[in-house]
C-alpha cells in the first residue's frame, strides 16, 4: 500500500515544465515533506544509460517503446515504489502518458501494445495527479529554437508535436480525474497561479 504522493508533469517539448517543477519541489520541501524529484526516461543509473540511447540512437518504434518501459520498470522498482512506501512525495518529470503521447501519438505506435506494456510494467501504479502543460506546438517551438542542440524528439516537425498534443489530450479525456490541464501559453506567473490553485484544491500544497 503506498503512503506517499506521486505527481507527474507532462507536455510537449518547450511547454515550460522545469521552472514549475523547481518551484513545487521547493514548496514541498519547505512544507517538510521528503521530496523525491526525478524524471523519465531516467531516474536510476540504469535508466539514465537507457535514456542516452533512447534520445540519441536511431531505432524502430517497438524498440523505442520497449526501451522506455525497461527504464521505467527499473525506475519504479528501485526509486518510485520504495519512496512512496516510506511516505515520500515523488515529483516526476514525465511518465507513461509521455509514452502514449510520443510513441503512440507522435510515432503512431499501437496504443493497445502500449497498454499491455503499461500493465506489465506498472502493476497498477498510476500517478495521483498529472499536470498536463498544454500549448500550441508553434509557441513551444519558438521557445525551444534558441535553446540547446535538439535530441531525436525535439528535432521532430510541428505535425509530430500536433499528434503528441492530441494524444496527451485524448489520454486526459479518458482519465479526467487523474489529470489537470495547465494552459501553458499564459505568462509564467499565471501558469504558477493555475498550478497553485489545482494543488491547493487537491490538498497537495
Ligand atoms: P525531457 O527532455 O523532457 O526530459 O524528455 C525527454 C524526451 O523523451 C522528450 O522529448 C519526450 C521523450 N519521451 C518519449 O518519447 N517517451 C516517453 O515515454 C518519455 C518519458 C519521454
């Protein structure tokens, strides 16, 4: 039985999650919680190695899906589940919704297969709350363009991110109780206010 809290942040590349992850991590620490800030793919030595392959090596969509779920399995078993069991609050930058959005929506990979992998790997584990940073891919691309060297996903065209966005929203519509949609095209202070309102309503601040 889990005792902690498991919150995930999702959205297309360039949606601006990082600033708000930082702020929430600080707020939870100040409130006295043990906070485990982590990310996917990654979060363990093995999963971070798989992340490097996943982001930079060419592979077919099934390999891509298997690799990200392999990383997730190690992350759940060695970091997330133990943290939740001891009562920590886990803040994760992306989780399985990203697989449905990027591999399912973006790449067009079979969502039924993804659902099977999800149930094998997660054994019923789902986030308590997922904040979906939603915005127009054109705005996200403009935010990213000045940034770093793109990885295999950031280098995709706008049509790819339109499909990723649509798949995220479809997942949110299928599981509305778990998701809150953040209107990420707003100024940063307004986005922070949206997050604060949602977390307060859910007793997570
Ligand atoms: P990040 O740069 O936000 O950490 O995410 C890494 C990239 O990996 C991002 O472009 C989204 C992608 N990704 C997937 O394609 N599938 C997944 O399951 C996850 C977690 C991330």
